[in-house]
């Protein structure tokens, strides 16, 4: 194929139904409604789903799209929509990627993504993970105070996309166009492309440009409370479950306070909570001897509590950013890090002299199958190190948040119908693998990270707590201890979206 009309081999691809397998964007608007606003807007949008579906069936695609955009975004601050697009949507987009469509898309030097969804919802994912150069979508009208009106700038979405692609390629046509066959009389961007491939893209399709072989960049950091994509059926189940889930969570937490730690794993089966323990945990430290340091992967706020449950005894935990409420409700002792290395080292040594202790060298939780970089501080303080691989599975709600109030984390965990926790005890490190044999703390920390990642089937990364919070919350994750009045304001802000 001749490619002299452009400086590089270019592709323009539709997102919905092409790069994404799902052609319907409804579930993504449900995510915006829930995460940026709250349960009321989530329920209202679900209530209007039959009308939206009917408009689609009758051929009023623009009408159904405008209706979804209005219900999901009207009254939201633009920054709230951007926050969801940055922290929540990429994970769900990535889970729905069509590899057959990605293959020719990723082989081109210049990549353009077009979507009927608002550009603000898609742009971060497309540029950061699909390596797109440009994103063309609908534009939400924002008032002078920064709030979305729920309206879009263009009347005919397909015509607007066509014009934008034509302007982008004013000199030379794009070589390849990927998209669904036209179903309206409006011109589509595919007519501007030299070669047109209709979705679903055949698995044996060979792009004429074989120069690049890149993969989508994985989603390592992810926020939001919902585990599953809220399709209409799933969203209905979640809404019906929430009242029962709240009651069940209160019962589970109350029973956990009443019973001794050793009894929890046995009684938990009655409440549909499962603990899976592998490996042989060490015996408790004897009187007068320093304890072992449990070095664990960090998945949720419940990690140190679950470790104490399966060991049958209280293991103090070193923490940093848990809420004051979580500290008060915790059935085990907790000790806050100051992030001053000398002070923290002395505190950990002191606690180890009194018995066993648990630390989380990642410094924060990570949901995806990756381990963040391990701080080397733990390796400097003791050679009695027991790595512990921890993981969990939930059905409806995530028990971690970077953008919301962490005090609700245990409640969301116990609201799940059948939460499962896996705890794998590895052998205590040999002396030859510790700093006592002359190894550097960084080598020890990296070694522990590698063996824990191998146990869980995860990948090691060099990302840190700061990287996570920069992506998910737009800050560096530094905790400032708030006054009581400030904490009350934060709680009120957390529940404010329910009344939008």
C-alpha cells in the first residue's frame, strides 16, 4: 500500500465495540455516577436504563447518549469527572480490550482514538495505556464555576467526529481505519481512511505496517469501590445487596469484637468468610528473646488483623495512613510511622524486643497483581525475617481507597457476600540472606520482594507510595494529621455525593 501521503503510518480507531469489545458505554457512565457522585445518582441512572435502551433500539443513538451524559454528569465538578477518569475507568477499559483490534492499532506509528463518550472520560486511558497520540470525543459543556451542565457541545456526534478527524488529517489521509459499520446516514471517520476494517477485527488480519510490536501499558494503580463493571444486571444486584451487606458487615464486625482472636477463623465460616492458610508459621517468641518480623505484602487495611486471626494471637502492626477510627476499632495494637528514618527504626527495634511485629515495606496497598518497591528499613533492623504473602478476593466492593475516606475500608470489606483471604507463610530467611552476612539492606529487600511476588504470581515494580497517590489522588500521599473539626469535615465530604 502506498503511504507517501503521510509522514508516518497512521490509524484511526473507534473505542466502543472495536478497541473495547463492549459497544455499549452505559456501564462506564454508571461508574462515573457512582464514584463521582454517589448511590442516588447511580440508582437514578439505572432506573432510566430501559429508556436509554429503547432509544438505542429505535435508532436515536445521539438521544440516548445525551441522556446518559446528562444524568451521569450534570452538576458534577469537572475535576471529579477527571478524577474518576484517571483513577477508576482505566482498569475497566483495560479488562475489555480486544487483542485482535489492538494488534493492528499498536503496529502504527500515529494512533488516534475516537469515541462517542466524553473525551474527558477516555483521554487519560487512551494516551497513558493505549499510547494514543490524539483522542477525539464529545465535549461536555462546563459552566464558569467548573461544573458540568450535562450538555454536550455538538448536536450530531458522528458528524462532529468526522469533522475532527478531517481537520486532524488535513494533509494526507490516515492509512487505516478500525470501527463498526455505519448504521446512520451521517458520514463516519472510516470514509476518510485509505483502508477500512470493520469490527470485530479478524484475528488473522495482518496490518501492512509490521514495524512496531508494542503492548498496551498495564494498569498498576486502580481506585474506586466497585469490583465488577456495573452492567444493568450487575448494578441491580449491587443495589439490592447493599442494605443486606451493611447489616451483615455490622454483625461480622460486632462478633469480631466479642470473640478472642484464635476463635475467629472457626466462627467466620458461619458468616461466609474464608481464611486459606499455607505454610508453617513460626512459634511465638519466648520470654526475653526478640520476636520475628513478619514482612508482608499489603493488599487491604485488614492484612494485619487477618494475620493475627490465623496466628491466634495479637501481632502489633506498623502503620502510616490508616484513619483514627480504624486505629480505635483495631483489635490489635498499631504503631504509626513518622517517616523519619531514625525515629521509625528505634520504634521498630523497641517493639521487636517485646515480641513479634508485622511491617508492610510497600508503604501502601496495591490491588493489582504487582508489588511496589520495598523499603529497605526492615532489613537493617533484624535478621529474623519471615516473609508472608497475603492476598484477598471479594465480589462486590474493594476494601481500599486512595481518594475516599479510609475509615470505611473494613465496612466495605465485610459488606462482600463471600470475602476470602489467603495467607502464605514462607520460611524464615537464612542468615546468609540477611544483612548479618554482609548483604546490603537493598539486596535483602529486593530478594524478599522477588520471593513474595513469585509466591503470588505477581510482578515486581519500582513504583512507590508517592507514585500511587500521584496517579490516583493527584498528591504525594503524605499524611497530615487533622484536627477533630477537620476530620468531621472530611467525613461530611465523603457522604456529600449521596445527596447530589
